[in-house]
C-alpha cells in the first residue's frame, strides 16, 4: 500500500494530519523502527478522582482502569 492511498483513506476517516506524517510513519514501519502508538492517558486529575472515590461508587468501566 502506498503512502498516498493510505493517507487518502485516512483523510476519509477523519485524520487531519499531513501526508508527510503518514509517509514518514510508513517508512519507519517498513524499516522496522517505528514508534509504538501511544494510548490516551487519563489526566492526573481523573486518575486521582478514581483513586480517592469509594470503590463501590465507581462505575464498572472506571473500576477496570484501576485494576
């Protein structure tokens, strides 16, 4: 898959970055030294709120983040 066709399909999905970023990432993937994709990390304030809340008041989806 070429960089141009990949960037076109990503733009259709809502990606707003430049084609150059896509080309650089694909080149790094092909060379075998691309950076791993970073996960969204909750803010320190949210994490503190989860920790300080009583466990029985946490919604199930938030409780799984603490385990």
